[in-house]
């Protein structure tokens, strides 16, 4: 998953950060989230999910407080084939 952050995301995310991190922790514990984090300049987010289908990933993203509160402004899900 690649996505974009809103302007001033570091400030705007504060009220939603703990709920966001708690949700990611649960996804990681269930084995569906491999990794997720911002680019160094905090303009984009990148994540790798281990899911049965794209709809599962979209549901996880769209239920995240960052998506629901406009911290993430857009996203794309691309199926990835591990070649090496």
C-alpha cells in the first residue's frame, strides 16, 4: 500500500495516534500486517500486508483512524509478487 498524508500530518494526527497504533498492533499480532510507516519526509505512507485479497486490505485501511480522520488522504493497493 502507498498513500499520502495531509498537510501538517504530524500535528493533526495527535488525537488519533494511539488508536492508530493500537489498530496496527492488532493487525501485526494477527499476522495481516507485515510493516507500515511513513517516508522520511512524512508525505507518504507505505505498508505491506499479508492478506487473502485486496478487499481485506482496503477494509483495514479504511477502518484506520488516520483514514477516517483525513490524516491519510489517498491510497493505492498494489498486489505484490515476491520474486526474490
